[in-house]
C-alpha cells in the first residue's frame, strides 16, 4: 500500500502560491506550480479545484489568468486544507463486511473504529495548530540552513 500524498501536494501548492505572491506575482499558473511540485499541471489543477470549493483559492479568467490564494496564510490551517480534500478519514475499514461468524471478523470494526477515532482526533488537533504561514516560515528556514551548511 502506498501513502496518500494529496495533503502534502495541497500544502505545497498553497505554500508556493503564498511565496510567489510575496515575490510580487498576484496570480499563479498551474504550470508554474507544477514545476515546484515536479508533477503534471493536471494534478495541480485537480488539487486547486478542491481548494477552490473550500474557498482557499480562486481562479482568475482572461488577461492575467491564474490562481489566487483567497485568505491570508496565517489564517489557513493544515486542517482547513485536509478538510478541503475531503479525505474521509485517515484509515478506512474493509471494503467488504468481515465474516460476522468469526470472533475477529465480528469485533474488528468497532475495535479499530475506536482506535482510529482517537488517531483522527489527535491528527486534527495537530493540523489545526499549524498554518500555511508556519509551513512557509519553516520551509524558508530549511533553505537558509542549507545555504549556511554549504
């Protein structure tokens, strides 16, 4: 099984867009964003579509077309981004009903649901305590540290 990277990509997109805006660019294109993420612009457009539905970005049409961040980075938490992606929880249950005649099959879902709910609560608290501004600050600190080490 592979890990889901949608949240990572969405946070990368928003963080890059904020940095780009600070650099004097009001709008960002999916092509320019894709260059930073090192992926196809179609992947970025799908991500931006989810972020737009949540009100975190908007599209500008016509001359100067592109995408804009609609909120200040200090007000956008990673929980906002996670919820924009509508991931449906960190862990899922079986795709089909376990064997209810088996003691493990009968009890596995309620047991794991309790554990997973606790994990979800902890994760949501952590994501709620981190903003896009925090991520950008830490990303830029990594770049400065790299420059000092060279």
